[in-house]
């Protein structure tokens, strides 16, 4: 199993953090798209590392054209000597329309066209293939030497997407190299919805499901003592209540028999009762959405939850001194041996 960590989005902190991640033994370092651009950090991380995989987990696709994303991915792949992964997500309607200010269309077919357009762009840059890709949502039919960055040594840039609904999971199997599992996910939903649909998509495309990297674990709630673990559970409880109030994620609740909670939490969110929302998330729910235990117990628990299913996990603990760093190094090694 591969073990990943995150990078800070404050660019001044990236070089040191990237070097430290590599020294600790991590296999990869990834960035989300929250309040900052998710790509910029990797230009610095590529310069200050030699081994670890770098990538977005995830960048929001639709506010950028496929050409814009392809261009930055191409440059980062070259700068990192072939270590970059493009992780893409769709985001929910409210954010696409009201935060990014673009029109909403059904995201699944649009994301499929997005990935295929990027592939066509990469092919033309690397192999001189004529740009003649046209689909319902995107078109790539023009290039010229002035706008062509030219071939690179590692042109096969992996594309992963975040997927939770059946259509997008099938899309993973058809056209992607991996899936970034959403944190709002349970083992039951993974077994009964996500993996079977990836398998269906792969079969339709004539691919082996084993070619597709399954990345993610859910929430890890850990600490030195039981008291530390209890403290770690509370912010996760709050975050889960937010996800559970979003109608997009109701199918995950439904499969666990918690579907009625969605409307209840949605109503509380409209009323701004955020603390009351968190109280609705039980300890049993936390167990299903994450892994909970002290440092001395957490690694076997993660292994058990991931065995035979998950290829990459994100894991970290605070490292305030050399002893903490040595403990984290050993925990990473134990996960990698899974």
C-alpha cells in the first residue's frame, strides 16, 4: 500500500514541507482545492523532491478549460520528471453556479468529455496527432507550433477523478487511471456501489479493474491517548454533519439506513444551527465513516479496513520533535507493508 500526505497551500511553506514528506518516507503529497490554487504548490514541490508522487486531490475541473488543465499538468509532469497526477472533481451545483459563476450542466457526461479532451490534447502534443476531438461539451480542433509545448519524457499523465455516484464510478473504470474516494464514504457503500460500478465501466472499456488505483480511506481519528482521540472525533463529527446535509450525498446515508437524517440536517443547516447538526452524528456513524483509535492501535485498524481494496491511503500525525518523526516513519513503513 502507498501512503500519502498533504502539502500546505501557503507557498512559502511548501519547499520545507515537501522535503520533509520525502524524508519521512511518504509515497506521495497532494493538495486540495479549497481557498487556494491546488496546482501552484507542485511547481515548488517538484523542485525540492526527487521521489514522491505529486498531484491534486482534487482540482475542480469545470472552472478551467481542459486546455488550461492540460497545460499546467504538462508543465508539472515535465518539472517533476514524470511524478505528477491530475486529480479532478466536479463540485456540487451551488458552488459551480454561485461561487465559480458558471452554468450548471449534468456533471458526469461533461467530466467524461473533459478527460477525453485532455487525452486528445496530450496525444497531439506528444505525437503530433491532428487535433480533431469534438464532443457535446468540448472541442479541440486547433493547434499551432507557437502554442504547442512539444513532447516530454513522461507523457502518460495519470488522471484520477473523485467519484461517488454510480455514473462517475463507471466513468472511472472507462477512462481514468484512478479514483479519489470521497471522505463521505463507508465500507458498505464502497463494496456495494463504488467498486461494482468501477468494474462495470472497466469491463465496458475492455480494461482490467486492477489497472485502476483506488485512493482514499476516510477520516482517521487518532492520538496519543483516549482523550486525544475523543478530541479528534469532534471536528470530524462536524464535517460529517455538513456532508450529510447535502442531498448529493444522501445515497451513502440511504445504504446505511440513515437516509432520514439528510432532510433533518438540511433543515438545520438552513437555520444555521451548525452545532446542533454535529450532535446528530453518532459514534456508530463515526466508526463507519472513519477509523478510530490511539497511535498504538490505529495502524492494524487501517490495514484491516483497507485490505484487498485500497491502494493508497492518506495518513499523518503531528510531528513536534524527533521522537514524533521516528514514530511516524515507523507507522508509514507498517502501512506500506500491508
